[in-house]
C-alpha cells in the first residue's frame, strides 16, 4: 500500500506573485506559501496555505504517466535464528509468494561497507552464521532467486531498535511529558525516571528485559557523519531550501560510541551504535547504497522512527508554551530530509536504476498540532519544504504504510 503526494519542485524557479498567500500551519512559512502557491503549476495544500487574490491557472497538463504497479510487501527479519533459512525457503518458492516486494530487515544506520569487500561483517544485520563473509554469498543467491521469481528485494535500514536511544527515549519521550504517557508504566515499575540507568537499560523502554538486548549491540541512532563530503552536501541542500525559520541545527556530537550529555533531561550516556564509520571517515548512507547494489537488490528502504530526536530537539509552536506545548519537530524533519538527500544523491551516482522507499511514520502526513511523543507530521513537513526528496519513493510506489500480522496461534 502506498500514499502519493503531488510533487512540485520550485528549484531554480521564481514566479511573479499574483496572489498574496500566508501559512496556516507552522510546518511552512509565509514565504514558502507565496513561492509555492504562485508556482506553475501551483503546489498550495489548503492544510498549509491560504491565499487572497486570483489563483494562477495550471499549465496544460502533460500526458499522464502510467501508474506504478501495485505493491504488496513484507519485511523479513534477518536477525532471527531462522532468518537465513527462512529467506532461502522464500527464495525457493518465489514464483508462488503472495507478495511483490520483500524488505530484508534490518541494516544498521552505522554500517560500514567497503565496495568490493563482499561481506556483511559491518552491516549490523545480526545474521546467524559462522561464514567468513557473514552471510553475504548466501544472501546474494537468495536475492537472485527472488528477483528472478518476480519479487523485488529491498534492503532496509533502521527498524525500531536501530532508531532507539534508550536514555533519551526514556528521559524526553516516555518520561518527558509527565506520568500519563502510554509507556510511563515501564519506568514506574522501577520507581520513576531517577532509577533508570544503564544497568536496567534505562528502564527497558526500548525493549523489555525478556528480549535480552544489549545496550552496546542492540540499539543505534541515525548518525550525522559530518566528516563525509556526501553528508556535507546533503545538509547544505537542506540549509538552502529550508523555510526561513527556524534554521537547521545539526548534532554530529550525538556520535555512536561517544558520551553525550543531553541539555533537556540532564542525562549523560554513551550513544548507542558503532562509531567505526566515523573513525574511517565514511558515510553509512552511501555505503548502504553500495551494499545494496553489490547484492543486486532492486532498491533500498529507510525505516526512520527516531521519536527521541523529535522530543529532544523540539521547539515551541506559535501560541505554545515550553512546558505544555504544542511543539514543532522541524529539526527532525530536517534530519530526515538530509538522510533522504544523501541516499538519493548516492543512488544517482552509484546505482541510477535503484529504487528508494520509506516506511511512513504513523500519521506522518498529520497537519494538526504536535504534542510530542511520536513523529506525526514529519513526512508532510519534508514534502512541504523539500518536495523533490520524495520523487524517488513516489515513483517506486514506495511510501509504505506498514501493518502487523496477527500473532500465530500456539
């Protein structure tokens, strides 16, 4: 299932203002509405902008492109003990599978992959194998069978654990809005936030104790690889096309493996994930594209769920208050936009035919007030400020709304 948006990019185009427009949502500015509503053709969502004066008529419509084929997709967890065997079974039955796209889950956002190395050792997929190449050759063979059987294979980055910063998710999300948040019971069992430490994985807010996760190995964040020229170009693009206020603020200091002190909660903790990419001066997003290309995948998928980031770096919305909200998640939309730009540029250079998809955040197209604790509206804001960054996902029928299978009877 996919969600489509009207895409219109105003890059390098300046149209005369024939109507006066202003923002009715804090997701965009008056300047953005003036520019985009007077664009030809106009990109003037009523949920974001309101105009006074004549509305510019659309240009003659070009011949419509054929709609992309429908997609029925599923995620396959490669980290399970049966992950590799399960994939081989799927590959053996590829022509009869009731899906058209399979997402292999999950690659770590801090992966390191050197072109030509043919190993998954730095990918963070957690595949149960003793093979010297960490499962690369077996994975590649299964992917080839699936593709030949009519199933597109996408390599997926993220997943909940690889988006979760336990200390900050506890301090600023779960316990950041008083005692009545849906997950506050997790920290209440330990006597409250002050008793949440590294020893109890900051009160097990990311995963329960029963999952036997490790702070060092099981969790991660999406990094900002400041040393990489490709990331620098992506952030420069976001800074150029961001609306007039507020300006993007980057946080490369939230570096996996390093100690970080949060100004909001006062918590100090080691950032989860591997910092190897930083030691080597590499860009994990570019390496992600290289790995998918060498596995001969049809595409890549980004599953972005950094609730902790939105709650940590939120700003007060117009008419709101610091302690009570509503707030804005501008900085998180900027970060997601930079990641999408980095991936898109890497695809253009490394694998031009590769597709790009994204798992849509729950209510990601929300245009109402944001009260924290989720990523409502983040995709709408990315589209509003940087519409060209969703061109590839839309073309791939790849803005995916996920659903969970019902539990199996035992």
